C-alpha cells in the first residue's frame, strides 16, 4: 500500500472492510457473494407481483367473510333444531348399525389446512371404528382426493361444485335427496365439518344424524302414535337441515381460513422483498467498490 498514491488508500481501506462482512455471511468467493443484479431485480419484481395478488385475495376474502358469517348465524338455527329433536327423542343407532360419514369440504384451495382438518378427523374416526362397516360421502374435490388414497374401499359417493358460493337449503336438500336415492344404507350419519371458532381459528367437529328407523324406535317417539310417512319426512328433513348447517358453517370457516392464509402470504412476501432489497443493495455497493478499485489501481499503474 506504500507504493499506491495517497488518494487510492481510502478506497483500499473500504474494500478491506467489505471483505470480512462477506466472509461472515458464509460466502467463499466473489462470484458466490451476490446474485447477479439483473436476476435479483427480477426476483424482487416477481415477489412484489405475488404480494399484490395475495393482498387482493385477502381483500376479496374479507368482503365475502361478512356475508358468510351472517349466513352461518341464520343456518345455526337449523342445526340447533335438529339437535333438540335427537336429544329429546333419545334416538340412538342400533347395535351393529351401519354408519355413514359425510365429509364437508369444497373444491377450492389456498385456504390453509381447512381440507386436511376434516380428512384427518375422518381417518381418526375410521381407526376408532375398528373395522366396522361404514361408508364415506365427500362434499368437495379437495378432501375426496385425500380420502380416496387412504380409504378407497369405503368411498361411496362424492359431490363437486361445492364452495363456489354460500350454500343454500336447496343445495343441501339436493345433496340429501341424492344420498338417499343412491341406495347407501345407514343407521346413523356422522357429519364431519369445520366448526367456526373465531376469526383466527377453526376445528373439525362431528354432528350426528339418525335414520328413519332410529327415530321411530327412539323412546321419545314411542310414546306417541305416528304414521310411517310422517317419520320418514321428519328424518329426511332433519337430514337436509344438518347438511345445510354444516355446509354453511364450513363455508364460513373456509373463507376465514383463506383470508388468514393470504394475510400470512402477504407478510412473507414483504419479508422476502426486504431480504432481496438488502441483497441487491449489497451487490450493487460491492460492484461499485470493485469498479472504483479497478479505476484507481489502473490510474496508479500509469
């Protein structure tokens, strides 16, 4: 350094300070220290575009959530009425009765673990059955693909085009009617759906629905004379009620989970943009420093 002009010494000292910083970062050579500036700049633009998309999806989910919550509050009355019927009638499934599991999910993704939650609960319930005869009906393509791999022999029926909009009672009635007409035999239905807990959480839950024979043989119903048609209509109506309540509450939990997932994705994109900007600035500073060193070294050599 004693042979270099005095004007070149500050640049050399700055270069000596940059090198230990890069070494601490775990880089072993100049080529490995920083990504090319153009490539890093393109990555920053790509992540910013992703951030815009996730923020837009979060806004859309937030708008839909208020409507879904209002529909859920109205639909809960249907589920509460069902539970009162089954509770007061003391209906139970007969010994060795056939069980039907209806798994409520949807066709949409990008909503966290909303679909795997009901799939895991279904697998756990099947494990507890110990090999008893049971069938599965899946509402939605997402859980269908998960359960078809784990329990292919129990899959009886599936429905798609679920989750595009807030479910209606007509949708639930059509599903219940199709299940009854399909010939699937059951004494008790276990509706597995995602229960809306709060704006930050949900959990899988099970609602029990009993068949026509179970209602007719219930102690509370035996006290009264009843016609077969009335019991059949009541059982079918209660079945559609339960499906409707589970569909609407599951839809609200799904929209809420999607909003949270998009919020987390936007935050992760923001963190990635900060890291890439820091990497870009370091690479740019290193390039400028190297250019200055080359200029000064060349000038001193002349």
